């Protein structure tokens, strides 16, 4: 198993937080000021953060296990986006009015995972033993 192809626990937490921020911004843009006051965005962020936990944890574990031996980061990002889209489908089935949730959540989750690709590169560079001579 090659852990150097993943961002690590801290990186996955950052990816999750980035995806929540992207999702909340997208929600606020779709709802508009009349539906949700921008000054209350913090409350929406906390709500989405808490609601996302049961989806984020299995999604992170899935992406980590499925992609840990794949050096290219594109499959990691695409699988994360797919997991986010699948979570959006579940939410849509629970609340059919949330039509745009699957694609928006897929994009937000993919962007969250893409945001930590530099952490993977850093981990790879740190894992290579220094050549002395």
C-alpha cells in the first residue's frame, strides 16, 4: 500500500472543509439574498458541515482505499466527485425538491479533493530519501 498517493488524514479534512465551503457558496448563489441572508452564511456552513459527516466519512474511506495505489491524482478527484454525486442522489431521494444537489455536490466534492493535490505532491517529495554522495 502506498500512502504517498493520498493527502493523509489532515488533507482529507481540508478537502472536506473545502467541499463544504464550495457547496455552501453554491447554495447561497442558487437561493439568492431573498432566501437566505448572506450574514447568516456561517449558520448554513455549520449546518452543512454537520449534515455532511455521515456522507463524508464513508466517501473519504472509499476514495482512500480505492485510490491509494494510483499515483495519478485525476482518478482520486473523479472518484471523490462521484462519491459526492452519489451522496447528492441520496439527499435528492430524501428531499425530491433538491434537484441540483447531486451535480453541485459532485463538483464541490471534486474541487475539495483537487484542492489537496499539492499536499500529495508534498508528501511524495518528503517520502523520497535524500541522495547523498
